[in-house]
C-alpha cells in the first residue's frame, strides 16, 4: 500500500505540488491496523495490489481518508470501483454519506469527485474541521482545498 501511495503521489510533482509527492504514506503498522479493522479495501489485478482505499468514521460518515491507484493504471476506473465498494460498505452500516478532503482544482481531484457525485461542503463538523486543521499544519494548503460529501440514500 505504501508503494502504491508513493507512486500515486508522483503526478502531483508535475503540477508543482511537491508537498503531496513528498508526503510520506502512513507507516505499515498503521495501514495494517486499517486492514485489521476492516477499514481498508485493496484492488488486486493479476495477484498484484494496484489500488487501495482507507476509511474512517468521521462525524458519523464514512470518510475517505486515502485512495491511491498506480498511475500506470489510471483511467481503468479502479479508484471509482473502490469508492463504490466504500459506498456499499457505508450503506451496510447505515451511514448517511461519504466525505473526503481534496484539492479543488487538480483535475484528478476536485472535478473527479464531482463526477462521482460529491458536492462541496461549506460548514464542517468537528471531525472534518480537525482533518482540515491537520492538513493545514502539514503544509498541504499550498493550493485551494475543500471538503466534500456524497449522500447515500
């Protein structure tokens, strides 16, 4: 999973977002805890992990903490499949929505999430606000960021 996230971060370097490309993935033990808790979903192709998604419950919603796909496989809807898997997982738990934070203007971020049914949030609950505050502290706000929500009905 760490290898996938590092590779997925590299395209950010091409648009001047080195802070994202250089952002170190969570330690293996943290990722293993997501797996153990049932909060990680991995897409494998030909026996090789090619994408993954991790989630947390934030403000009563399934928060998409991270989704990463190997860049060489972009356009194959792997990320979308992981998000739809998360949506089913959240519905099974009677959660009302999916949330995430992202870059507004990066083509494979803000516009992508709009295509998948997410909308911008104006008011944030305490959990999402804490996530945004942590992102700011890590220096990730070099480009405009936003929080988004996709209702599950």
